[in-house]
C-alpha cells in the first residue's frame, strides 16, 4: 500500500487517523490519549526534541516498541538506547529501558556514498581538500580513501576537537 502511494505521488503521511502535532502542549497531551499510538520523530531528535518526553514515558513500558528510523550518532541518547542500554538518563530522570527496541535503516537525510562521490566528481578541479565529517568512523575513512583513490583529492576524516584554518 505504501509503495503504491509513493508511485502515485501521493503523500505517504496523509491518511485517516494521522494527527500532526504542532506544539509542545499537543505533544504532552499524547500521554493522556488511549493506546495504541505511533509517535514519529526525525533522526537525532532524542538529543533535544519533544520526543524525549515520549521516550521518558514509554521506554519503561514492556508493552511498547520504540522504532528508531534513520541515523543515531554514536554516544547519543538514541544510539545508546538502540545499542542496548538497560537504563538511560533523560532530562535528569533515570529511565529503565523495558520497551522493545527496533531499528529501520536506510532513511538518513544525508546523501549516500555514491551521491557524494558524484558531487565531488562534478565539482571538477576546484576541490583541493575534502573533510569527511559525518557518519560512522569506519564509513568516513572508507569514503575519504575512495575520494583520494578515484579523484586524487586530499581527503581526511577530522577527529573531534580538530581545527582547520581555511584560506579563501
């Protein structure tokens, strides 16, 4: 059904029963509504979005499922939960993780490796150096190596805290 909607250029997120929550008050009211419910938030929102209150409310519920869609940065709250933490701290509260944790990959908002390589290729000779600063360390190193090997461009993966002076 979802694939057919996409092929027909229909909005996948426009269907009966869907309620878009526009503000914090409406978000808080979710906890007072009956089950079942599905709460959707963008990748990385566990680090500072309204989703944190929902995680605090539902992570301890063994009948709940938390589905992470998209990339969770290593060390972030979402990643720690995804990697199996049994207890986390959310806004000063210790929360036991009893909910079932699931992951759905492939929905990152970032261009994939092939698109990034294509971008570098089409930039021509104007690129002197590339800094790969997104993604898992192993994937970043692999991408930097491919950029160097394919295009002869100096590509590096900076470490946290590194500084670079750019000349214009």
